[in-house]
């Protein structure tokens, strides 16, 4: 019995017979497509090294295989037959200068799936190529074998061809289509690419993108296109004579009935996709936008626009557009009109006479003079002429206050206070006080601002005592002080009433006091919470500052508890807190 030859002996014998056959063949014979032309044979020994140098470095879309991988062994077998062979080109993507087919975050998972698929097919092919053969036979003859890899999302299909073994046939177009049909790849097949693959000199161990599906396109969400600004910028225009037109501050944003506030762009439907297996891929439609519909606004019939339901002042509050109707008072606020208490905006074309009150949830604009009355605005307050308070007027605004002048009145501003002249007033401002236009003077009284006071002149030549206090939370602290005082007064009154003989009048008064005490205590509790919340932000803010052109004697400046008395006329300085002490900086 003849001794069985090893695989290595048979491989050497098979290679020897192949070389003899090539030497005996006519020189004019045309080489096979899978063989290298004779003219390039002298460079064959250098080709593998050159191909290695051309491989991409750190390309996240290239699959690198170890030398002991079945595919690498098949490549070594093919190289021993052909004399030279390019390195395997296992890149999931198009040209490197083109956008990648897969997102970078998915490249690693996709290459792992590709490696698993190639390991199975290459192992089967290697087992067939190295299967034991009967003695004295040249070895197995296997045709080229195309295998198909379908991406995880089923949107791309790739073709890799294992080369023929022995006298096997090279890759042909029909076998490529048969492989795709067997893998059920029928959608988005690149016919031109498949037709060009067999024409290549060495189409083996390369990944060809042969089919691309249609990715689903999600719909776009709806959007809101505003035609009116949501935040109104208020600017005071100063002319060349340093004069300010306080009637042109633009405190309100008027809108006519049926005017379009914003356009509502509808969502777009999504476009479903289709994978290479010719199966649909569902998608998502866009989400409709939520219309910012508030009070006195309505949607158009087709829902494409938000329109004004009435004429008024347009404001963006919270997440909605709201229209506050403007109350127009053509004359004075006096006995003919009575006091005003309105939910929207108020525009008074005349004066506010003594003893009358104007309250509004929105903005208030007064074209005339405010006498010893009360003005309370939930928004901005514009006093085109000014205030003659007679030490009785009370001016409040939840936002900014702009006035021509203010004299002998109490002022409470949550925002900024801007005026040309402040005389003998008690001012509490949670932001900044500016008196730099016109005369720009602060004379007498007390100014307490949280952030800054800027004036052209502070005090007077007659050395009227003028107090400037900076820092803290003026309005909140004053409100807390007033509520605490009211509680103390009512508790004392309640104690006095309790000592009186029982009567229906006593019971009625006691009940009212207890209710009022409960309300004030709730207010005080809420005020304390607000102070604590605001104090956290205040701790991160720098101390206040006083900036002046001229400060006369008997001006007192207090910043965070430290007090400075300006005893002589001082010009062009800023008073600020440095190392816990107030210092004047030129």
C-alpha cells in the first residue's frame, strides 16, 4: 500500500506541475484574467510589500484580520498559485474622500458582524480547498465563490469573491447574480458594478458595494415663525442737546384685530425606506408644534397662523402670546373718570390728579403730571412729564420706571429707574438708578438701589443731606418691614380688643383681625422665602457702585453696611467697596 502524502507535499507537487505547464505554453498565449501578465512578473516579489504600505492607517472602516484567520490562509494559498496578489481590501465604505456609509459610532459593531460572517464562509472554503485527495492527484479544483454580506440595518449589501482553486473557473457575472439571488438581495442592485467586477485582473478578497437600499427619512417637526418679538427692547433716544423724548419709549407693542402674530409651520410626513431585501422600513412623522395661544388670541381656520382676536397690547408671557387691551383715557384721572383699576395696559393722555389711584396689571403710560396720587403698574411705568408728589405720591412698578422728573414721592421699582431729576424722594430700586440725562441731579431724600446709582450731580450746594445706599434687596426688604409692622400693629390691636367686654362688634372685629393676620403672616412667609432665594443670587453679585460727576458736601454713601460721609465737593469719581471699605476712585 502506497504511503499517504501530506498536504504540504501535494501542494509542492501541484505547484511544480503548474510551473512546468506555464513554461511549455506558447509565449503568445494570452494569460488568464486571474493571472499576472508576464511583463509584470519581475516585480511580483515587491508587490505584497507595496500593497501593505498602501493600506489605510487607523481607518475605522477597515477590517484587519490576523495571519491565522481562515481568509488570510486562503489569501496565502492564492498568492502561491498566482505569484503575487494584493492585500485583502476589506473596507466597509466607498472612497475615503466620500462621506462614510455608516456612522463612525456604528463602524466597530458593523466590522464585528462582518468578521463573524467572513470567518464562517472562509472556514468552509478553506476546508474545501485543503480537503484530503486521493494519492497522485493534482489537488481540488474549485470555481470562484462569491459570498454576500448584508449590513445589520439591511440597507447595504457587499460582495466578496474567493478565488478559484486548482483548475477552477474564475468569477463570472452570472455567478455573482446567483449569489445575490440566493441571499434575497433584489432591491437597489448596482448592475454596472456587478458587470465590471469580472473584468478586473484580481477581483478577489475585496469588498464590493453591490446594492444600496433607501434609508427612511423622518418627518420634520412643526415650528413657530414669530412675526412679533417676544422680548421688547426699550431704548431712550437722546438728541444732540442731551434731551430724552420720554413719550417715545415704546413700552407697549400694539396689535390690530385679525393681525397675524405668528405662522404655524405644519410638520412633514416621513418617507418610508426600503432595504436591499425589498422590504419596507417604517419611519416617523413630524410632531406638530404647540401654538403659543394665550388670552385674546385664536387660530386661523386652517390652523396655519395665530391671529389677534382683538386690538390691544401684545405681550409674550410664560409660553403664550397674550393681548392685553389698552385702556385709553383721553383726559385727566379726576372726578370725571374716578380711580382706575384695570387688568390690561393703561394710557392716560392727561394728568393724574391728587387723591386718585391708577392700578394696572400691564404697562402704564401717563402723558401729563402725576400729583399726590398712587400709580401701580404690573409692567413698565412711563411718566412723560413727571411727579409732583407733595410727600404723598406712591409710585410702584414691577418692571422699569421712566420719568421726566420725580419730586417728593415714594418710588418702588423692581427694574431700573431712569429720570432727569430726583428731588426729596424715597426710592427703593431692585436694580439701578440712572439720572444722567438733562440736569441729571439727585437732591435730598434717600436712594436705595441694589446694583448701581449713576448721576451727574449728587446733593446740592446748600448741603442738603442726601443718602445713597447700595446693595441688598430694597423692595423686598421694605415690603418685609411693612408687613412685619402691620402684623405688630394688628397683634397689639387684637390684645386691646380682647380686654373689652364681649359684644357683637367685638366678635366681628376680632374675626376680621384674625383673618388679616393670617393673610399677612402668609405674605411674610412668602416674602422670607423670596428673600432667601434671591439672596443666593445676590451673594454671587459684586457690591454696588455710585458713579457721579459732582458730589456736594453732606452726601452719605452706604455700601453693604459700610458708611462714607462726603464732606467736601468731589468731582468725577466712583464710590465702591474695596477690601470692605468704601473708597473713591477717579
